[in-house]
């Protein structure tokens, strides 16, 4: 009875391996950008953003757009509104903000 479970586990692990490699590559790029001084640590950016935009951070993405590193943040605000921010990852300056209607 253990054999079918072991085979299923091996197939699942094999299927997920390419996804893990992609995630590791993104993680490595982000780490290299941090070490090169191209981006601020996430906790620093979140502290600075929270001063003017308090709330619960639901999602964070680090992307490269037009030669700039950008943190994309989704913040759930106190009144229940959802705020999307694009933040310069090197300076923590807000590039764009948009409130999402419910």
C-alpha cells in the first residue's frame, strides 16, 4: 500500500521541480539586487510606506520595469479599502497608487 503513495509523491515532486527552479532564480535576482544596493530591504520600504499608507500588507512583488526595480504592494486599509502601490525599490518613493473599488 505504500508503493502507490510513494509513486504519487515522486510524480508530484517531479512536476513541481521546474516551478521551484523559477522561484529560486527570481529569489537569486532579488538577493543580487539587494547586495548591489539596487533595492532597499523590504522591511525598510514597508516602514516608510506605512507612515502615509497604514494597513495590512496582503501581497508584495518585486519586478524590474523599464530599468527600475519596483515593489508592487497591495494594502488592506482600515476601512476595508484595497490600495495598490508601485514603489521605487531603491528610494521607497511612491510611483503610482490606486484604490481598488469593491
